[in-house]
């Protein structure tokens, strides 16, 4: 029962001791999964509602990653700003692309 709490505390400790290393490792993993979800959405659907939903899930995953990093990384205010602004930019792209593609395809 206490193991998840210990893992979370360990993660927060490592995050604040080595923020750049954790950012690179976790960021690469999260962005890879989000990109894979977007590629699968393009292959499976023809830019319909399923495409938008899968891209939204990928964007929400990245947004959640950036929120956790900006919330719990207390060692650097600049790093917090970079994470949150990156998340907002990615979410904007993920939401704007289906709309723009829909306008271009009509």
C-alpha cells in the first residue's frame, strides 16, 4: 500500500535533483506515445471524429506530462515555464490541425 507513495516520492526527488535528465527521458517517451497515437489515427480514419479524438488523447497525454513537470519540478522556475508553454503550444497544434485540414479538404 505504501509502495506507490514511495515511488512517487522517489520520482519527485530525482526530478528535482536531475530536472534535465528526467525531462529528456520522460519527455521523449510521452511525445513518442502521442506521436504514435496520431499516426495510428491517420492510418485508421480519414480525418473524421475518431481522428480528432485520438489526436486529442495524445495531446492530453502531453498536456498532463507538462502539467506534472511544471507542478512538481520546484528546482527551476524557467523549466516550469518551458514545460507549460510547450504543452499549450502542442495542444493548440493538435486541436488546430484537424480544423485546418477539414477546411482545406472541403
